[in-house]
C-alpha cells in the first residue's frame, strides 16, 4: 500500500457548498447514506460521481474520522444553533481548511506540493509535468507502488482548480471560480506557457499578514499534539509551507504569537531555534477558535 494517496475525487475539485451539504447530510442521515447513490443524489442535489467526490473531500479536509463520524471540530464549525462559520465566509476558516488538507495527506498532492516540492527549488513556478515527475521520483525513491500518469494528471488538475483562478477567456465558466480556497491567493496561473506548451503556475510565497494569529496558534498546537516544544525548522516545513509563508512572514507570526500568548516562548540556544509551551490549560486550544469566532 502507498503511504501517499491519489485520486478519489472523480476529477472534481471541492465546490464551495459541498462540505456543508455533506456534513449536514451525515448529521441527519448518517454516513452510510453516502453509500446509497440514488438516495444521496436526491438529498445532495448532485450527480453520482459528485457524491463520491464529496466523500473524498470530507476526508481530505479531516471533517470525518476513520469510523466516518463527524469530528467535534466539524460539528462546531458547521452545525448547531450558532456554528462558527458554516458557509465558509470567514478567511480564518479557509486557513484552517488549508492546514487540514495539507496535514491529513489524504489528498497527498496538496501536501507534496506545498511542503516538499519547493524545498530545493529557487523558482516558485511549476507545471503539470514537473509535479508529476517529482511525485513519480518520490514514489520510486520510497519503494512505493507506481501510480499511473493519468491519475497524477487528474490529481494535478483538481489541485490547481482548488487554488488558481483561470485566466479569463470567452470559455471561462463560473464553475471554474467555485472553490473555497481560491480566496487565499496561494497559487496563480500565469498567462504565458512554458517551452512545452504547458500552463505555468506560481506559488505565491509571502509575509501573509492576513493569517489570523488565533488560527495560526490553533494549528501550531494541533501540530504539537502532546509535545511541549517544536523546532522552528519543523514549523517552517509544515505550517509555514502550508500557508506559503516567507521566512520573514513566519518569523513575524511566531513573534506575534509569543507576544500575545505568554504560554509560548521563542528560544534560540546554540543556533537551535524552537518554541516552548508552558502552562497551557486544557481548553486553551478550543478557546482560541471560540474567541476568534466570538462564540
């Protein structure tokens, strides 16, 4: 079995309303309804392949557990009389989803592009063939089962449609702009083609002053799990990469977090930089979201 996972979305990128529709249906009917095509089609108002795609994205965004149950985070975000942000209108919610889709690695191409592909690259531009070759080399070096080029190409197309608004033409349709993570502006589609005639994309690495500090801190604690410290380098390769933060941007976020929350201490000893956590209460992480959403 591959450590990485590809396909499952049936060529569809996640649409703006799909997560809420899927979560509500599971809450009312149970997850098993998604495995009953005719019933799920009528309940969700989408085609059969889209039902399968919704299942895929619910897992990719870590909204259901291994037993196909809604997580507490999911219930607080989407359900109840006063949900955090069921319609994904707050940009902080989009950063949470961006963190989750990279961290879970259920849709592995997201993690591989954001966290690994640019590790040794000077240029922030990329194309389909470059990403496919990178993944094929990754699988080969890890002695993992080969994945067909068609599957990887389908994953790549789903990935870029999740982030990069297409260059507007007469053929551009509204559905091309119907993706929740587009607003984050993490990836741009360039107008010029490369020497092979491929569309070229660019990773928009930046300081990103629009990442809410409560969301950044929540995600950092999620990375830590039970640990009491985390190296700067690990933060850079995970959360910093997921959010396309420049080194300056990541430094600013960490310094701001430590200034606002005294539970976090930024230390640099013998050239080793790390964040240490002290005196975190049991409800600290959950309260970060409640305070952010003013619940």
